C-alpha cells in the first residue's frame, strides 16, 4: 500500500526516516511532503495512488475524494473534521480518523492565558510600556472567584474547568449530553450566559453550532462579561461580536479562530472592535502537542492496517 503525508505536520526529517523504514519493512510505501500547499490540484497530485493520506486542516472536498480512486483512509492531524467532506467519504467508504486529544493541554492553557490577558490588560500594557508610558490608570480584574461558563464540555472544555478551579472559579457548563462532573454545574445555555463572568467556547463546528453566539446571546451576557473563543471561528457571528463590543454589551473578548485561517483580510470587521485580543490560531501549536499529534496520526494508520480502525465518521 501507499501512504502519503501531504504536509509536514511538524514531523522532522529524522522522524520521517524512521516511519518510512518502519512502513517499508512491512512492505508499504511512505511518501512525505515538506511544505504546506493548499492548492487542490497540487494536493491531488501529491495523493496520487495513495491508499491513505495524512492531512491537517486543509479542506478535503468531494472533488479531491473523486480524484483519488485508491483512497480508503484519511488520518486527520487535527481535532475538528469540519474541513473534510464527510458525506463524500461515507459515499466512497473512506474511513476518517482524527487526532482527538493531541491539543487538550495546549488549548486549555492558552484559553486561561487569554482570559488573564483580557482581565489584566497584558497586551495593552506591553504597548503602553514600549511607547514610553506608565500605568496611566490601568486597572485590571482578578480571575479569582469569577464564574466561568463553558459551552462544550468535551476534553478541552473540562480541562479548562479543572484549571479554573485552581483560581477558585465557580464553573458552569452547557453540553448537548448530560454529564456529571465534580465541581462543574451543568445548566441550560441561557442560564450560563446570564450568570457567567467569562464565557469560553469549546464546541465543534456543525450546523447546530454555526452562529451559536449572535446578538441575542450577547444581550443575555453581563455587561462586565468577556468571551473567549478557541473553538471554531464561525461559532461566533463576527458582526454581532463587533456590535457587542462597540455598544459595551460585553466588556471584552479574545479570539484565536475566525471564519478563515489567518492571515485575515485587512478590512476584517473585527479589526475595529475595542477591547479585543486577536491571535493567529495558535492554541494547538506547541512542541508537545505537535509531537503527540504525529504519534496519533501514525498510530491511526497502523490501527487501520491491523483492522482495528479509529473511525469517527457519523
């Protein structure tokens, strides 16, 4: 069989060499591409003849699937799969496995960092200092004792909850499925929005979650509340968020994700919003998470070869 790693995914030449030898010893071919290229025709060329591919968050369309007749398995080097045409995969019986869990710690840690950055005005304080200013009336807010509302109580959301408990936070959560987690009170979405000082999003992108946070949701939030999004960009209506910040419906926000991958267009509406920290989708990007990701995606392929696949299609 032929396996193609269509982009680097943080893999070093040494690691690739080790995996290549391992697969060749089993009678398989492994090819690796050391650059990221999102052009679909180039991706199709790279995947030519491959039975299985590794790809992170580059869109995989029906056109791609149809152009790769040998393709039987996709090992996604990412947690979300909203960039994969799952209907086309189902129709072609192409198995899809993701790298669930690889970025739990990295995303949870950055989420807490984003909260502290908004509360303690870290970004603005850095700029003020570099331009020769002093404290100049800067007055921050403590995380200690605040109510943190988590929308999406998966692995990452619950890890954020666990860290927040160290800051003596009261933790509320909203989830599609009922759960019982010590130290976390599960409530309906409206109650969470009304009572939380911080609302942190940890849901996948789906038809149900697209636009989850719009004008009506921001109206429910406290005027002193802040929003944190490390989930998926389209979960938040950008125009509504800009409105909420302009009108002081909420006190601030921090985002790591948007409708598209950064770099963003220079006229993006959020660039004009006050009290907003914007990061270039880095929550998952740590040395440790990238190593874990490599291990998971390659293990997914091995499990598939052994007839014990991690199939996340629905």
